[in-house]
């Protein structure tokens, strides 16, 4: 299957939490390469400092409603990253997943149709149980794989784009990660990180640097040329729903 406009594969990137620092550090790189971004935002944190104790991003300012609208005008997307970033379970799923959607729509004035599981994949099963009835069209996880054209939209995989990965291997950054696989299989790569900054990541297992982000986009454009569709996840989900 060809993707939209005959493209052969797809590249997206998502930033969990939606830190305001993206405006300074990542947005210029997006503009240079023509890659639209996407932020996964905790509903209660819009326009406020991050308040999830223990998070590497604690205290960092989160994008405001106006900033999110400005990004949306440049083609950026938004998804819901739960109400409070708590681990999702059967007891809190209605609040953290379903009520969080309306809360984020109200806080931002933007439509929300994708849920992004906070923390790790442990909360995925509980989120899955309530998401469709709650009005979501897709769920993003951190299962690390490409998404084939027949992907289950309620289990989208993302590729961590980090400086280093946890032990025992401590795998190092690779600007080509999964790109040749996506090219060969006609797949969709959704990169995942948080808030790249110059020289040193906020946390090596959660982020890359701006230099690594720049090399990643350069590699996507160099390998993909006219064959790659640079799109934010809401656009790709809408496209897949339109052709199914
Ligand atoms: Zn998160």
C-alpha cells in the first residue's frame, strides 16, 4: 500500500509532556527540515510548570494554550498524555484517560483524538479498555517498533530517540534507527523523546540532544527524499481511517 499522495513510508516525531523549551530548542530544527512536531500533554499541566514529582522534567514549564495554537497553525499535533501522569489502572482509567480528553480539549481549545500512555507500557491494557468508548481513535505506546499500514491504531508503537538506552546494553544513539526497516516494509516511524537540548540530554534514557535531533531529521530527509511522508500522528491516523 502507498501512503498519502503515493508516499512509500512515513516519519513522525512526538514529544511527551510538551515542554515550552521545545520552542527554543526543537522548533527551529523542525522548520529547517519541514518536519511537523507533535506534543503529548498532561491535561492538568497546560501552561503550568510540570508537577509530577520524580519526573526528570519536574518544574519545567509546559506549553500554554496560546503556544499550542501557534504550533497547531504550523502543522503540529496534540494528544492526551493522561490527566495527571499517574500509572493507568482499572480504578483510575475513567479519570486519567476518558475525562482527561475533555479536560485537555477545554484547556487548549483543540480537538483530541489520540491517547498517549504515560510512564511505560504497564498502563496500556487498562487504557485500552476505556479508550474507544471514551472517544479516542488511537493509542500511542512505547512498544518499540515501526507501524505497518495494517497497524492496530489502538496499539501504535513508538521508537525511542534517545542518547542512550537502559542497561545491560546501554545501546547508543543511532541516527538510522528503524529507518531502513520502515523503507523496506512501507512502515511508519513515530519517534519519541521529551525535550531535546544542546550538548547534554535532560536524561540520556529519555531524550536526545538537539544535535542528535538535527542529525535524525537530516537522515530521514536524505534517505526519504520524495518517498517519505513527513506527518504528525493525528494526520496519519485520519488518513488510515479514511482508507479503511
Ligand atoms: Zn510522560
